[in-house]
């Protein structure tokens, strides 16, 4: 359970049932919980039946500061397929052929794509985004990350919005020519929000 910093803690208690004795008494030890300091504490519950069989259970009590940012601001680069395997993205779209970031449902490429390189950002724990969360801007080494890149087929870039077709394929925003054959592999980098250029980040 979560308790806000500097508030009173009230133990919600626990119950125990025994096949022979029915409901039996439970003793609780929550003496370690200190709501004046953020952290994870525990309450230990113990029940003993008439045959002196004893069992225990533990409840974690997390003291949180509601004014603190909750974003982890972690960053990880991997292929769309690897992001899915690690739980940072999931397969979606038609027939599950697209990889979608778990936090913002952004399309990061083909779910089958094991060769591209895609950077994802973690906001709240377990929630991954294709764009850096606003609360994390500048957290990594004091400067925001300004470039991310993908190596995928031109068609994959087009489906993901990184390229468009106009008598050939061009990068969205940057208008760099990628070629005319959709199956051709190409590196595309995002140099600013929504602006894609041909090539790799340095």
C-alpha cells in the first residue's frame, strides 16, 4: 500500500482462517513504518492455530512524496522486436505487425523488426515512450537527447510516419530522398520533434 509523506498511517490489518479453528487472531508488527521519511517499509502479520502451526504474511508500505516527479527518465535503444520482448512495447495494428510503445502507443516500427535501432524513454516505471517525457528533458547529463535513429525498410519508415511517398520516398519533415524501392533498407534519424532526415545520429 502507498501512504503519502507526513500523513498518519493506519494499519488496515489482516485476517486468518484455519480449517479446524475457523477465524484465528492475527498479530501485526508495523513498528518500522515511518511516514516522515520516504521509503519502503513492511508490516508483518502472524497467525497461530490451536496446534501451534504458525504462518506469516508481509505487507509492503511505501511512503511517497506526492510532489516528487515519478518519471525514471531511463533510456534504452533496441530493435522494435527486442522492445516487445522486454515489455517496453507491444505488438499491435493490423495482424499485430506493428510495435507500439507501451506508454504512448506510438508506432516504433514492425513488430518483426529485429535489425532496427529505436530509442525509447521511460516515464513512470514500466511506461515507455517514443518521445522524451517533458519532466525528463535535460535529465540525461544535463542536456536533452536531440537525435534518434532507425534502420529499417523504406516501407517501414513510411508506415511509421518517418517517410512519405511522392514519386519516390522522402523523409517526413526533412524531405531527403530515400529511394523508390520500398524494400530497400535505409537509416533515418529524427533531429527534432517530427523532423526526419536521411542518415544516422553521430
